[in-house]
C-alpha cells in the first residue's frame, strides 16, 4: 500500500526546486489533486503504487538526469490521465501539466520540458542526448525487469485494466506492444538501466510474448 503522506512530501521535493518566485499557491493541493487521479477506481496497474515505483527508480537513476526536479514532476503527470477505454492519455496528461504547473508556480521552460517528457512515454524512445527523457523512460519501464512473481502481477493488473477488451483482441494488441518494445535497440538508455535491467526485461517480454501466442497452452 502506497504511503500517501510520503508521496505528498515527495511532491514537494519535485515542485519546490522547479518553482519561480516565493509568493505562490499552497503546494499540497496539487499533490492531493494528482493523488486523487492516481487513485481512480478504473486503475489496476497505473496506480499510486506505480507512481511510487517510478519515483523510486528515478531516485536510483538521478545521477543521469540534467534536471531531476523536472523529471520527478514528469513522473507525477505521466499517467495522471488514464482512461483505459480511450486513446491519447499521454497527450491529455501532458496538457494537464501545461495547465497545472504554471498555476503552481513553475516557469514556462520547465513546464514545457515536463510536458515533453510526458509525451515521450508514448514511445519510450528518447534521443541519445536526452538525459531527462532517458531517466523517465527507464524508470517507467523498470517494471519489465521485475522478478517473476512481480512481473506476473504486473501483467495481470494490465489485463484487469483492459477487462472490457475481448481476449483475442487483447492478446493481439499486447503482443504488438511487446514486439515494439523488443524491437528497440535497447529498452533502457541509462548505463544503470542497461546494466541492471536490460537482460531480465528482454527475458520477461519474450516469455510473455510466447505465452500470448495462439499455440500457447491455456493458463492454469
């Protein structure tokens, strides 16, 4: 269970370094509004637990970021809008950041960078010199390198979020996502991610893709 008080404190660690000026709105109301979004009932994987995990992974990768506060803010917004039956959730999340962050006291350059990073999570394919993007994308994809039980729980939660999709359609769509990820030259772009997560993640993805094959045996 996520510690909401700890998350509110972590929001301050992200927001305050990115703010311009001193006389600004009370910051916790933005954290609380975002946490309400992350706690919506339709979520099974994209929950406050996922937010916590991404923030934890950013902490692990922080030495690689050019602007750590901005990357942390992007983590808070990257799935802030998540309606499984709709597309363009990342775009909607980026637009939410573009509205909320200026009101919270973040200047235009940092707001634009947060929104850019959120949009980058559509492809998880940052440029070679995009250090902020590499950290956020690696942190978001780190679940792919989870141990077997945790990876199985992740895939089950994703399926629950898309419970309204028929099995055949879900298997086809999920397989396409896995092939897209496996087709990337590297899933992880930071030195730590490549060293610690790449091999395990590819093993997990290949195993899941095999299980999604029409010839795979049914789950017990």
